[in-house]
């Protein structure tokens, strides 16, 4: 297949010569061209020739209310006329104050303070540093280690990689990283025959308890992706695990960091995934969808007790971290507009109906003999395809583009994480075309 564009014939070669694309082997683009996008509208992305692609992955899990959403556009345009940016050390502004106040109202009770970063990985870095610094300020300087779940993903900077369990990264960058220990993932696909998701989650929580019992004196925090481990291939698990993890972390004096960078902002059906377990973590990480997919922004919400441990006369007891664009006003306005849409459109309720509709429409996928472990949490769907093709992901991506779909499988796991504005007609198209692609590749 070819993506050469009559309307902009050299954009691909110019991109390949000047842009080093992320998460890519650049040489693969010789046989597997880039897709040049010129505009977006709702769930659709358009290339230079006007061909459209349904953005089933919300552009790497960030978009919530469609591309070029008029309400978010208007909020950013309004802010542009007032203040584009000011440093947040020593200065403040209305958008960052309002966003912090609103998040405090919306998040699980007790998370009273918002610390700002620029992307997901920096939120992870902030939480890890803040947790260890808290213990140092509290007279336990030996608590400097962390644990995460098997197959965890918390970002790709060196600190975040130390709590990320991806073999490819460990092989390439292990020498640079103080790799931290992992505990078993409650992913229900790993349950024994006849064992339900909840029973398996509780069995994994026992393994967590053993680890905490043995190592708590050295442990600062346990970092976890609540309910869905995204980069692990949309591994889903029962909220009982989180409830138990909260109890155990409190009992053993270890912080619980909820990384809701991907699952927050309504993705799992509640505004924050932790709500489904009825817990308040010590740190709540927010990014990706918070700006509706418009601008980079991340937030680390912390419990009051954490905040108080830094409040003192000495500079060195304060939290030492900054980014140039911390709390950028344009990004905060995009976030406020995103929260307005949640409120004005009663999005969480509307999504319950959308989720049920897509489950109904997707029945033929669920029934397909080569599809396994079809699963859904809120506005996330995933399944594995039994395929003879070792390069299934790339073939599926290519066939997707021919069928107006931006599908980006992880291995043989196909997932849908569409913008919330997807309509039933678009769901129908998504399922029919995906079924056609699965049939072609099995
Ligand atoms: C995407 C993601 C991150 C990293 O966010 P970036 O903005 O890509 O740095 C961290 N944790 C989880 C769970 C994510 O999905």
C-alpha cells in the first residue's frame, strides 16, 4: 500500500529526513509509510488527500471529546488573548488556581494539593521523588525503594523506567536504571481455570502482602495503574485488589501511588478509577485526557499529610522540582474546558449508555472463534486474535488504514479506546471493519 500524497508529495520524505519519530524503528518507515494528517474533526483524522481515519486509540489515549472540539478551542483562544504563560515559582494565575480547586472537589477525598508537571512521565518522577523525600523529612531516610506490578508502565524517563516492567526497555536501558521489584499482576487472564477475577485479585494481594511484610522498611511506595494496565495490553483486573492494596500499604507504612494518567478522566466509567475501589491513594497522577488531548499537562495530587511533611522554614525540606512550563495557563484552560464538558453534558452517564451500545454492537467480535478474552472496562475494549501472522500488529494497522480505521494493536491484542464523542453509527463502522480485518488475518 502507498500513502503518497498528490496534494503534498514530499511531506513523507521531509518528515523522514528531519523528524526522529517516537517509539519507532525509523528504517521500518521505508516499507511502512507515515500517515500525514492535515486536520481532525470529532473522531476523524484526515490526511492530505482527504482520506479519513477513525481515531480508535484517541491519539495515544489523550483525546476525550474529539479533535478540534469547539468548546475547548474557544477556551484556549480566550486564554491566548490574556496570558499565554508565566512561571509558576513565585507567581500564580487564575486558571491554575481554579483547576486545582476543581480537581480537589472531584478527586477522592483528602487529596488537597496539586503539583504540576508537563507530561505523564514527569508526574511519575514527581511522585517517586516526593514519596522518598516525604520519608526522609519524616525521619525514615532508608525508605527509598519502590514496587510496581508485573507488566507495569509508568513512562519512559529513567526514574519512570525503574518502575516500568517492559523487557524491551530493560534490555536497552537497564544499565542506566535502578530497576525496582515487581509483584504479581492481578490481570484476570492469568487466573486459574474456575477462579473468578475477584478471587485471583485477592490471591495477588496476598503476594503483595508478603512482599510488604519482608521489605517495608526499605519501601517508599507502591505505584499502580488502577483497574487497567494499558501498555501491558489493556490488562484488566478486579477493584478488590486496589481496596486490599490500600489497606496493606497503610498497615505497612508504604505510600500508594495511583497512576491514573491513562485510566483517569472517565476512561474506566468513573471520573477516577480508584473510585470503583472506594479508596484514596496517597498520590494521584493525572495527565493525558485532562486537557482533552490538546496540550501537555500533568498533575500530581497529594494527600494533606504528604504536603505537611514539606512545610517548614528550611528550603531543603521543601519539594525540589520544577519544569519550565509547570502549570501552563493555556493547558490549564483546556483542562477547565474539559471539566466543563464533563459537567454540562453529564458525560459519565452518557458514557454508560455508549459503553453498553458498543458492547452490544461488538457481539460479532465477541463470538468470533479466533478472538479470545474480549473484555471491557468503561470506554476501553480489548481482545486477543489467534493469528498465524507474527507481524499481526503491523498488518492490522495497514489494513486498518485501508478501512478508514486507525488501529494500533499491541502484539496480537487489538483495543478500542475511542474519543467519548463516538456515535452509534461510528461504532457500527468500527466493529464491521475490524471484523473484516480479523477475518483477513486469521
Ligand atoms: C502514557 C502513560 C504514562 C506516561 O505519560 P507520557 O505523557 O507519555 O510521559 C505513564 N503512565 C501511564 C499509565 C501511561 O499510560
